C-alpha cells in the first residue's frame, strides 16, 4: 500500500542495559568519563563587606564521585604547587594588625595548607615547606 506505514511485530527483546546503550548510541549521548581523584576546581566568593573574606569552594573527585566542600570566613587562598608534585597547596595570608603603630606598613604572614581528600578538610602543612618561608620572608 503506497504512502502507508508498515508495522512488523517481532519477538526481539533486549535487557534494559543493552537497550539503554543502543538508545544512547542512536541519540549520540557520550559515555560519561571516570571522575579523577583529586581537586578538580576551586572558586572564591567574597562577602560584600569588603574585609577580604568569603567562601572558598573546592570541587574534588573521590572514589569515582564528584564532591564539594565550602570553607567559610576565609581570605582568598592562593593555589601553588610549592613542591612540584602536580598537587596544589593553598597559601592563606593573614594580616597582622598593630593599632599602636598606625603609620607602620601592614605586615602579613602566610600559612600553607594542603587539602586532605581522605579527611575532606584543610590541613595545616606549613612545617612541611621551610623553603617556601625561606624564599618568601628571608631577604636574599
């Protein structure tokens, strides 16, 4: 019959997993890539009160899943690979306030932190990086 539809009944059945794979291929849906372990991204959102503090968010991969953690009330960390191991350490700078010396330049101090994925927290690691302090604070 010209111009009509032809329906053919079959007894083929596919398990759901195979059917989904066939559908994904037919619809050009890419297979998701495995999530790598470690820090995937960071971002900082400053508060509106201009004190330099805000929320620091870390997106990281752990056990094949993407996780997020937010550290609040923190100055924006600087991400550096101090020891050249392809993992960033985080430098958090603190201003040292001496009100009795109001005309003196503001001094600051850096602490070095590592993000421990197992514990899902920042870990103070300044003692592990003496060369950072030597190169940053001691004049050559």
